[in-house]
C-alpha cells in the first residue's frame, strides 16, 4: 500500500469514528450547529497532511477542534464589538422550543467556563487534560467548573 493510500485509509477511519463526536463537541462549545459542522471539518482538514506522523490522531483532532472553537469565539467577540450599520440590525432569533433551561443557561456562561464544563461532563476528561486543552492549570479548571455549576444551579429552575 502506498503512503498516500495508507494516509487516506487512516484519515477515513478517523473521520468515520470521530466526525459525529467532533460535531457534538463543537456544537456544545459554540452553540451553533452549522458552525460546529464547519469547525469539525476544518479540524480534519488541518490534521490531514500530518496524520501519519501523529501518535494519537483522535487526541490531536480534539485539541485542534477545541482551539478552532476558541478562535471562532474570539472572532465573534471582535466582530460583535464592531459598529453594525443600523439598517442591518435585527433581533437574535428566539431559542427553539426544544431548548431546555440548561441549554439556555449554558449559552450564557463565559466561554472558558462553558468549555471547561463541556469537556468535563460531555467528554468526561480529567482536570489535567482539560487544562492542557484550554491552556490553564488544573486548579483553574476546577475553579471554572465550580463557578459554572454554581451559575447553572442558580439559573435553572429546580423542581
């Protein structure tokens, strides 16, 4: 098997195994399903040229995806800080009926808290791996998760 064929096979396997989980992770981090699909695809494109050199392609893919989501969030914040022409101002679309109070509360969390809590409870990652992904210390991760949970507890009605 040629090197190109082997690389293609490895990428196809990774895509089959990790595309849906990657889209779900990006959706949880960005809150936008369409943007999540774009970011997941971008992550695959970015790792494709060096996939045969990676010891842990799935882990590298996840790290790339989290970084792309963070970059996307930064660009959105910068773009929202720019003045918008008045003619194009429109109210944000309402949340879908299927949205839960938890989903709405999650979208209100600061980006780092939302990222930390998503990586902890969705991917079940330990503090040290989350810290590596977001560029923080494990103690900071614990603090971010604690504050996020406290905010969610206040925001979500209890039954």
